[in-house]
C-alpha cells in the first residue's frame, strides 16, 4: 500500500509574501503575460507559482527519515518558504538558477521526476504557464475557444520556436542570440508594424488630421460622440444628446468641456477651455433614472429611450475632437469634415452573431444592440475588418520570408508542424490576438476618462454596460487604443514567456478530458460571477474571422459554446434554482 505524503501546501505557506507579490502584479504591465489578451479573473502568477510548488513538494514532516525532529522539520520548512519567497518575485520569473532550485525540490518529492500538470479550467492561463515555468509538462484545456487560444499563445506556441532568430528581413542580425521566444516576439512586432502600415494605406483617409484654432494641424487621438434621441415633447422635438458628462478634461489649468446650445432646432457644440463647466449635480443630460432635453428640460424616460433605440431611431452627434498637442491633449470643437468622414457605409463581411440578454451584465441588448456588429461604428467595422483581412496577408509574407531564410515548409501549426508553415501560423495567431485586443478600445462602448485624458476600454469591469457618450479611437495615432500599441503589448508578453518544456492547449469540457497520469491544479469558474462565454463572444467573432484557416478546430463554431459552460446563469438555466442545480451537478461531475 502506497502512503500518500502530506504536501507543503497542507501545512503552511508564506501567505504574506504571496499576497504582496500577487497584489504587486497589478502594477506590472510591460511583458506581463496578462497583457497578451484580456481574460476575466486571472489568477496572479505569483499565487499560481507558489501553489504549484507547494502542491508538489513534500512537507518535511512527511520525511521523518530526513527530518526526525520538530526542530529539523521547522528549519527545513523555513528554508522552503524562503525559496518560495524568492520564487514568486516577478523579476525572478526567468531566473534559471532559481527556477532550477525549485525544480530540484519538486524532483525530490516525485521520485526524481518532474510531473505533468493539467488545468481543466485553464481560462487566462496562469496555472499552465507557471507549471511550464517550473519545467513541468503543461496541459491546458477549456471549453471556451478564447481561453484555448490564449493558452496556445502562452504555453504551446513559444516552446516550439524557442531560440529561433526572427525571419523578418534584416532583424536577425540585430543581436547575436535570441533567448526563449525573443525571436518570435521580434517578428510579431515587425510584421505587426507592416500590417499597421498596410492598413493605413488603405483606410488612413478615414482618420484625417484636424486643424486647431491657431491654424496648426494635429493628429486626432479620439472623436467624442453622444447618442441622441428625438425629444418626446411634440412642441420641441429636437434631436437630444444623451451625455453623461460634458467634461473633457478636469486637469487643473487645462480644463476643457463642451458647451451645447440649441440654434433653430439644432444642437451646436463648442469646446470651452476654462473651469466654468457644469457642476457634478448637473453634469450631463442622462443618468440611471432617465434623461432631459437640452432644449427645454423635458424629462425623457429610459423606457422611451429603449423603445426609440430598439426601433432604430437612435442617432449620434460628434461633440468634440481630441488631438495630440505634442505636450498634452488639444480639445477642439467638431466640424463638418470630421462628421462627414465618419459617415461611411458598413462593410459587407462583418462578424455575425446574437448578443445574449443578461440584465445587469449585458445591458446593451435592451437598447436594440442585439448583434455583435451593433457594438461598433461603421468606421470601426471598416477598420477592424481591414485589420482582420490583413492577418492572412501578413501570414503569407511571414511564410515567404521564413522559406527564404532556409526554414523547410513542414506541416501547419494545427497539425503539429514546426517549420515555415507552422511559424507563419504562429505569427498570424498573435497578430489576430492584436486585432482582437484592439476591439476593447474600438467599440461604441468606450468612454472618455476626463481625469486621465484618455480612452477608457470597454472591459473595465466584467460586463458590457450601455455607454451614452463614447470615444472613437484613432487606430493610427500613438495614443490609447492605437493598433501598434496592442502589437507591442503582445510582443513584450511573448518575450517574457518561459518557452520551455512541452505545452498543450486543447478545447474540451472538464468532464470529458483524460486525467490519467496528470497532476490537477485549477482555479474553477466562479459560480454566477462572470459570464465567460457571453463576454468572450465580443472578441471571438473577430478572432474567428482572422483564424478560420489557421485554427479551424478551435474557431469552428459561430459563437463560443454555452450549453455546457459551468456557470450558474439564471437566464439560461430556468432561474436561480435551475442555475444552482446545473452548476453543482456539473461541478460534482468534474
């Protein structure tokens, strides 16, 4: 009979150090794997690394032949805690000497071997990534294709091309050696720049510069729009702007706000540069209780606004333009050129798919925004479809350059290849993730943050709320929401991946997968807290457009799977009791 030894995690952990390192990760941006692509409720890497180590290393009390006394056990436990405290520091993430010490401790407790680990609810990939960093064979699975693609990008693709030099012409000579996935990261950066430049050639005219009052020309950072409805007052039926706040900037000495006036039944907007803007209690025309007409104060019920929007009668007014002033933001009044330039037809090949009505989580449905394409302006749809289509063109360029560099063609990435074809698929995967990442800053649900003078992304929380006045980013600027910025985030994250030992990410339900010979370490779904699949569709419809020929088995469905997702959704499982029953039975089955 085999005696199961107690593990370190069952006895004690250096919790204060783990909590501190985990909290600090929130302020670490450049190169952190979480910046590869948004996913909800990611476990901090420090926590995942600590839990894996403590889960796999014996507690000293389980080895009395080595540590016969309480004093010797306490001393050894303290030594292991000290190692963990070093191990979880972000700056030590790729310290090979330290990581090898951790691996040796794991080997001591596992018959001299490094076990294989599986996370059946892989999500954002923290646990599989940290398992790989510890030198363990890493297996990730999830029902959600967005999670699968993120895990492939973190643990499956980088090891295949570890140590490769970049194939983009002239880049390989920039340094003598390329560690881990640094070469892949460099290629993603350069082909991303190529993709961005090609897109600007085709649609750059949709993003014109603006002339400031002094006659100087500036690159636009964002256009601020306000949704509108016709006032229900029959005596004064003006097109009423729905604005949460007229303020553009509240920085002291640089205040700016929009003054709206009604002239001959039309609303006109003029940017003011002073601190005399509206006070907090009257800052805007709409809130959670309803709206008021700017012309005469007529109350406008939210039910009326919903009915108008569902009937397709909601419009939009350009109320301000934000430009790059060199040493700060310039806020400029709108003009007809910028209004007309945005008035473009929707492209034919837009992503399709219905939005799920989940009150309190996905509120846009109640306002007639029932398909994913409804969450984007026509200009955004043109830009995002252009970027998506260019992913396949960039892949062809990578393949051509890889073959020219002497890399044999071999099989495609999905078929297990590691040659030029697979490498082109890999780079294209990251470029598609960059396009997907861009959508978080390029929908008509992004708002303007007057305190930070920047665009606020859609997923600042785990929901899709209605936004009345929204900011439309310039994808070709150098500010928040620009496409190249998304490429840079991804490239830096790739360069910091461990890119060692085998990694596998597959799409399969946790109830269906094989667990034989695998250590399980997981952070399961949070009951009804997050609607992973419903939120993921926002990104998935764009990823599917870019990756249908590259990851056909992962993006084969029109939308992410819903029926078997282990989330207690009362709107999908016949109320709260049905949702609870579904979750508990499913969790017990796993």
